[in-house]
């Protein structure tokens, strides 16, 4: 019997003690799930294999790292990449300066990699800010070119700074990457003089990508933001459609991610727009109106019966109205509600209809336009906060030191051992050692395999295509593959980028197909340095912090339960707390999914603890459903019941952190079986059964 089956059997034994469960649910709980099926409604263990794999099958972490992701291709980004990479090279050939054209194309390549956002303001940040850091990096690299140990020292310090600023956020991470990447290029290639010329040429390439990415802004200024909110509405429509069914858990995760993305887009725009923007006010009101619908959907799913099709149709109609504009007033034709849950769904849909299809919200009314995460702080406050995070954060220093060690070793090796175009060794380290982009071990393996695939393409191009104007159409085709393949995974992105970099490098060095073998050796050396000095030598690679991260989320859930049923708490404060909790759980799920791609023991530990991640998400759902029922007529729970659940959650967090076996059987939450909190108590008891090691329950999770 597998670990998941054993643990499910333990949970099923506990469900007999909760008469509040429906009889069909108790029967289903007693029966372990068949292989390949979901254990229970909502208990989805996505990505975790519950069957024993054959001895000849590849390891799960390798399969996960190489499996292409099912994401749509952004054809607009493909077109921009093709033009951005090939046009500068064409201009360079036209003016008889192919080296200058190649450098501009290399700068454009960095912009293409960062061109991932839909909203124009996010494109501006994602492309422009890293280019500034890239200009600093290539200047430092150019000054240090060919200076032996001084070059090693400069790159090591740049790597330390790059790693530390990467902990601030996504834009800072991309900026740190380009800072180090361009420093490596500047210190490893004989770039044109004077010292400021490479920074200017690379910056022109990034500027060209930025112009292409912002061409539609005057005509479609708010379209990406509207599309993001409309996608959130469509995700909620699918959630309502799945209520009462087995696919609800996966749809709820999609809704959480869609809401996170939508709020991020609008918050990023509001951080730039310091005036009261009517379009932004409307979008915020429409997004806020969606929150009660999500909460009502959780309560409806807990009831176990599907919602009427009219409710799903109504939300999809609202999604179309958000994206294209309302066509006129409309009132939903819904059956009269009879229960607190039905009243919650009815009122949420009618309120959303009023906001989306009715009059625009009053910009002076903060109730409909205040976002659920709080207003962004002033710029100076955010800068000081980011500086504190960089200078006084353990994780920031830890990553910076790891990166500095690996870059220092790579550059020292380059200075001692004669390797052609050996800048590729630290270049490989720069790309691979990005733990915020995914598993370091998996990225190293994927980098090696992707490089081999890319070198096959590069060898064919360098061997068969004459140098000169023929490079322009080749780069046009290869450049378009970068955004198309990047969405599929890191190995595919590496396979697409490698021939482009080699082709542009050949225009600078004129070594032809001889570059291919040297690049393969350099890539393997760089991956080996990362695996040894950036992975194996660091205890965190073997003793993952995912358990502590999960325990923090359980404590967060306890605080939210306490706040949700306080009569003196503000509704906006409760809503912000709920959104923060779901955002936190979404980040925890991402961390665990990343850990699952690690080899043992980290991957095995993450796999063992994965059911508890699902359990904590269900606790959050049960809390929201209970709060919705109380808001629409159900009897509120006694404060003692709430405090008992909060205590149980804090004890659960302690169980996760303790790594010690508890003595005896934990006390179950007590309370009235008809109480609105009964489903929440059931979820807490199930979660504690997963987390509490016991000599009577084999297969329990190991220490996190």
C-alpha cells in the first residue's frame, strides 16, 4: 500500500467520528481511492504519483523538468522577437558594421526574454529597468576585460550584488540577472571601444524591443488590464460550473492564480498612476465585486450540489461585458433563494451585475474601489523596505554568496585553464543558478540537455548557411522560437536561445562551426560548478525549508479564522486577510511543486507532505464557506468554538515544525455537530491526522 493510500485510510477512520458528514461521503471516505483517481472530492494530489513506478522508468523529478507545459503561444511576442533580433543585424550589414548590429541584437535578446507581461506598464518595467542594470554590468565587464585576477574579483562582487537584489521581486530578479549576464559578456568578449560603446549598443537593442512592445499602447491602453479582469471572471464561471464536483479544487487554484495576476496588474498600474484614474476605478470595482461570488462558490461546493446553469451563464456574460463593454442594463433571472448558501450566490451575482452592467462606480466612494490587498505604499517607503530586505535578509545573503562563489570559481577556472571563448562557463552559471526561477538541480540538468539540442541546430546553421545576409532570415526564424519555446519550460528555452547566442557570437569571433564543441564543454563545466558549489555544498539543498514555510501558512490560517468570526472586525480587513491567505497558499503550492522536481531527499519529503498542502487549502475554503453562511442567515458560532479551532491550527503548525513524534492521540476539536464550523473542524482533524506522526500509522510524512 502506498503512502497516500495509508494516509487516506487514516483520514477515513477519523471521518467516522464526525456525524456531520453525509452518509455518501462517509462511505467514500472508508474506501481508499483506486489508483489514478482522486481520493475524495477536493482532495487533489496533482503532480504526485501514487503508484509505484517501474524500475526502468526515469525519475519523477527528471520527467517533471522535461515535460512541456501546456501554455498557449503568444504570437504577438513571437513576431516582436523575430523583428527585434533580425532587424538590427540587417541594419548592421547595410552600414557595413555587422559587429555593431550583433551587439544591438544581443541587447534585444535580453529584452525579448523579459517581454512576458500583457499589461503595457508591466512591459515597461520588465524591459526598461533590467536594461539599466545591464548597461552598468557591461560597462564594469568591459573595464575589467583581460585583467586576470581583477576580472575575477569584479565578477565575484557583481555576482554577490546580483544575487542579493534578486530577492526583492520579479523585476529585481531580472535586473540582477542582466547585470551579471552583461558583466560576463563584457569581461569575456573583445567588445568595441570606447568603454561606453557596448553599453550604448546593448541599450539600443533593449530600447528597440521596448518600442515594439509598446506600439499598441495608444490604441489599447487599458485592454490588457480589462482582459486580466475578464479572465478572472471566466475562471470564476468555471469554478461555479465545477461546484459539487470532483474538479472543484483545481478550478479554485486557477481562480486564485487569476485573481493574483489581476490584482498585480492593476496594482502595478496604480503604483505608476498617481491620479484618480476612472478606468482604473472601474476595473478595481469589477474585480472586487468578484470576491463575493468566489466566496459563495466555496459555500455552494461545500453543500455538495451543482449550481444552476443560469448562474454560470451570468458570470460568463459579465466576463464579456468587462472585456468589450456593457451592451445595456441586465438583471439576472435567478430562482428565488431558499437557504443561506443560495442567498449568498444570488446576492453576489446581483451585486456583480450591478457593478459590471450598471452605472460606473463613484470614484469618491472607497467601498467599491479599495483593493483587497491594501493600497501600495509611497515610493520612498518601498525603496527603504527593499533596501532592508536586501541588506538584512538571510535568504538574500545566502543566495548572493552562493552565486558569488560559483562565479568566482568559474572565472578562476577560466583564468587558469585555456578554454576557447571560455566566458561561456560563467555565462552558464549565471543562467542556471537562479533558485527563484526553479529547482537549481533540475535547471542544471535541463540546461545541459537543452544546450545539446540547441548546439545541434547551431551546428547545422554554422555548417550550411553562408555568413552574411543569410544570417538575417535565419535569426528571424530562430528569434521567434524563443518566446514560443520559453513558455514550454527551461530546457526548451535553452534549446531556443543557444543557437541565437552562438550565431551572434560567431559574428563577433568568426570561428564558425568550431565554436560548437567548445560551447558544449563549457556548458557542462558550468553546470558541474553549479551542482557542486551551488547545490551540493549548501545544507538547504538537502534540508528543505518547505515544512517551515507550510507551518507559517497554517499559523496564517489560524489568524484568519480568528479574524473572520470577530464581530468587531471591519469587512474590508477580513477580505484583505482572506486574499492574503490565499495568495500565501498559492505561493506555498508553487514552492512545493518546485521542490517536487528536486531529486531525493527533498523531492521525497515534498511528496510526503503534499497532501497536507491540499488539506490547508481546504481549511481556508471551509473557513470562507462558513463565513458566507453566517453572513447570509446561519447562526454564528460561539467564540469558544472559534478559539478551539484556532488553538488546533496553532498546534498543527507546531506539529509540522517540531519534527518530533507527539505522545498519544491529539484531542479533536469539539463542538456542536450542527454548527456552521462543523465542516471546518472536520478539515482541521483530517489535516492533523496527516501531520501527526504515530507509531500506529505507517507512512506518515518525514520531518520537513
